[in-house]
């Protein structure tokens, strides 16, 4: 998968949702990509993340490209979110 092509798809989809790409991390060895979105004046919601994720899924065949993609929002880390969920569920 070409990084430039992937980046264009991600940036276009983010822009369509009124978001910007805050961070885009590539791990070419494992074909793992992490996208962090931001939205000025509002919070990034689940629909924003899903929209970007689905745009990538429709542009690149996961069975052929063999990649993993995570789309999240700027804010707390996944570790902090897991910790917070554990305290809520207790």
C-alpha cells in the first residue's frame, strides 16, 4: 500500500467530516496504521472515526493489502480510556 495514497484517502475523508488529521503513524514492517483526528470547536465523535475508517476500507482491499488500521481522536490515550472504563464498571 502506498503511504501517499493512504494519506490522501484519510485526509479527504477527515475533511468531509470537518476534521483534520492530527497524527498519522505508519509501521510499514507490520502494515499497521494509526490515525488521530481532531476537530476545531467540537469533539471528534465515533461517527467521524467510523467514516474515515470506512473510507480506507473502501479504497484498499484489506485481504490484498493485509493491513491493520486504528482511527481515534485526540484526547485521552487508549490506555487511559481502558483504565477509566474499568473504574466505571466496578
